[in-house]
C-alpha cells in the first residue's frame, strides 16, 4: 500500500463521457491501493483557480480537452514528450511540485506496437490539431522518418512541420480534398469522432492500405474507419491508447516517473482492459 495523498481526478469540459474513472478504479482495486479517482468539469478559464484550490489530499490529476495547454503552463517540471508537444495530460502533485507528463505519446506507441506495427519508416497523420502533435512524436519514436499530414486546413499543419524538423522527421502536408493515394504501413487519424469527411478523400486514404489507428473511441466506426473496412483494410479505435496512457499515468502517480512498471503490471493491464471493454 502506498502512503501519502490518495485523491485523484480527471478534469475536462465536457467530462461526463470520460472512461478514465473506470480504468483507474479497476487498477487501484487490483493493486490494493486505497486511492479514489473522480471527475470534475473544469474549463480552460477556470483551471488555474481550481488547481490552486486543491488541498494536500490530492495526489494528481488527469487532464483532457481543453486543459492540456493550461496544464502545461501550470507544471513546474515537464517530461520530454510534454516539452515537445506543449501538452500535459498528467500532473503529479506530490513533493511540493506540479510534475507534468504527456502520456498520450507513450500510449500511442505502446498500443500501435501491440497492434503488430513495431517499426516503420513512413506514415500518415489525418488531422492537424493538438492530438496530431502527440501522434507525430509517437511516430518518430516508432522510427518514422517521413510523415504526410492530411489536413482540412493545411495552414494549420505548419507547427507540425516545424516539430518534424526537431524530430528529424520530414513532414509534408496535403489537403484532404486533394490527397493522393499512397501506400503507408500506418495511418493515424486524429479527427474528432463526428468530423465530416469527403467520401472520395476517405476512399483514397483507405486505398493506401496499412493499419488505420483512429484515436477516437466514443464515435465508432468513424467515417474514415468505415471507408477502411469497405476497402478490406484493418481499422482499430483509440481505446487501446486510452488504456496504455492510463497505465503510464498510474506509474507517474505511484513513483513520479513513467519508467518503473507497476507491481504485476500485466495482470493490472488485463483488469483495466476488462473494465474498459465491459467484460
């Protein structure tokens, strides 16, 4: 049993849909830790006041939309994925600090590898928002050296191209409407679940084959996943990413770092997966 603060929460707006409490509760029960994990609706404007108001019973926070940039600003230290992306989705509050982490990157890497893609030299990202930044860092960790970003607004991808230079990844940008079919082993879609997507563009993307890794898990199948399946390809949703990033969060809450595995971690992961899938 770990001693010290025992309260944790996930914050965001909206937040009622979050599956994180289910995942964390299952893990803490399996580990035998007397920790509680709740949820709180917090918007970006109210974040600073809310975090400043926390008492010493709080061990840490999980942050989702739209709080990752505000959490980055509030963190006193940040891990490298957070520094690269400008986003923090985990804050550890013990030790008088606010240690910030981006576990989305590691969650993508771990689950993509679990899907059988262990290394690659080229890939594609659909979307150019905040999650695309974590996807690009994850692809660099997987070995990608060329990445095409397909965006509804190509000008929004300029920051990704600049990040690619820092990562030694050549980033090209294409508009959704004019994207050409190209064979890649992995496409990561970071589009919101309800995002409209031109059917012809979706079909051209799907014709490239490879695995579609769609970070969405609440709106399934997405338009792109449907196109992928119609083309005979394989598409998976983002629940595995959610699971794997939560494991890294719990490591951080336990030890202040994401590198030390949990006790009996594979058993913990199995329990969390069963809770996530509703088994």
